[in-house]
């Protein structure tokens, strides 16, 4: 779950050299760079990144993006990690090597975590960096099912979410404690060590959304959603906002799914949209009165969500069928929703929003993988690097 990241303090910024941006790129100087001095296209990185990540002869592929502030962030891919400290004016290579990054969680500018695999293996590992991403160490999670998602609020405190459960660490991933979750959980999200939410599959009936206020010892049902299919869910929570992506079937490169939101810590819920498609069938909870579709229609597949404060939320998406990218947004915790087409080729995307209207989009594409920035809530996007 993406949240509003804390601004980086002066101490962290002084350590910029540790993650490979070089002596000429301290944040105060770099942010003042004129547009004429900004890099273009691949910023001269493609050849070295391909060689270092072992994909020479193929396109580089982005997999995730994480911005700590409106100027400083990183983007990851299959075997590489790059970063900027001046809002994408210039980009630097931070890491190339064996790690095939899947997701980043960077609580500050020096210490960070990621889920990653290696070539030739289907396993996913939890890895940690103590120098801003130049070097990574695998953390021992033996006895725990593979994490699908991680979320670290600081260098020590974080959550790891598996296919059907949740785990908490207070020592930077060295040890993990299992959180109580309901039977048949398919997604979970904890805001604090006491307050959490879960999406639960009800066989032959659909889904239900549950809430705990005692760290997972007891759960109460807040919403039931009828569905003939129950193919998993994604759950996001921040402040008083909670959002649930409920999946139906997939077919003909199309995805049916529904988006539900709560702006009052799960006390009340609303269906934001229910995207039924010809290729994938009805969405969970779809009725004749259901509203519209998600972004990147037709048949767009959701990427990830970014929640900022108690009102603002974004959803990224990509359509393999149409080779198009889109985002959706709400400024009122889901009471209203707007889909926006992004003028970019691709079939998958992920976002990071460090502020309510400033955000970053990474596009996965066979022909045009790229990173884009918006300063107006996603209405317009500017390319910052492309491979």
C-alpha cells in the first residue's frame, strides 16, 4: 500500500552520495537545474543497464517506482535500479545485478526494502539495502510463505503480506510475528498494530470486508459483496481511507473487477465502479445500477493504488488488449471518480504520489518502457526517461 511518504530530512539528504547520485547532484543544486540541461530519452543509461542486468538484446522492463518526495525517488526493473534527486531532470544508475525487483518499499533515502527474484527461479525474496540501493542483502524469512507485498513505515517497523495472511516486524525484517487474520483471507492491510482490514472469500457467495481494532484477535464484517467468482483481492489503507480491489475472472486479455472505498475507517462502504467485460464476465457486486469501468478501458488490469491524506486516491492500470495506460482518481475518498487516459503505450503501470497532485508513473511496455511525471493530479503527464 502506497502512502504519503515523509519528506526527507537534511541528514538523509546529506547521504545522497551513498546511493550513487555522485558529488555533483546534491538536492539543492540539482533541483535548480534548468530544463535545457536536463537529460533526454534514456539519459545515456540503456547500454550499461542492459549489460549489468544481463538483458542485452532485449528491452529493459520497469516493475515499480517509489518517490520519497517531489524530487527524490527510485525506479526498479528486472536487474536494475535507477534514481533521481531533481524530479527526473537527470537519472543515475544505482544498481545492476541479479535481483529482479518486483516491489520497492523505501522508508528513507538510505535504508530500504524490496521484494525480488532471480533469473531461473520462481521464488520471491525479501531484500534490504543500507546504502540507498547500491547493495542488497537477502533477509531470512524461512517458515513464512512468500510475501506478495511489503510496507515499511520506517527502517524498523513494517508489514509483509502473503497470499492469505499478514506478518509484522519491529526490527527491520530480522524477525516476524504473524498477525491474526480471518479464515479464507485473500488480502489484508494494517494501519497500526491494532487497526487492520481484510478481504475474505466466502465460497459460493462472494467476498466480505472485515475490520479489526485489536490487532487481529477479533474481526467484524463491514461489507458483503456478491460474486460468482472470487479470484483474489488487493487492499489499501491509509489514515481514514480504505480501498478494496475485488477480482472477477480474466479472459481475452481483459479483467473484470470492482473497486470499493471507505472514507471512515471501514464503517461505511461505497462501490466506486464495477468493471464487467465481454471477455471476463461480470465484476463482483455488479448490478444494473453499477457505475462505469476502471481506467485503461477496454478491459484494463489494475496496477497499484496511491493514497494521500484522508481524501485523495489514485489507481493505475494497463490494457494488454488495447496497449494503453490509464489512471483513475478521487479527491473525496471515492464519492466521485474520474478515469484519465495517459498518452503512453504499454500493458501495465504502477504509480507513486508523494503529494496530492504530484506523482510518478512507470510504464511496462514491449516497445516503450518509460517514466512519467504529473504535477496536476494526472491530467497531464511529462516523460522523464524512456528506454
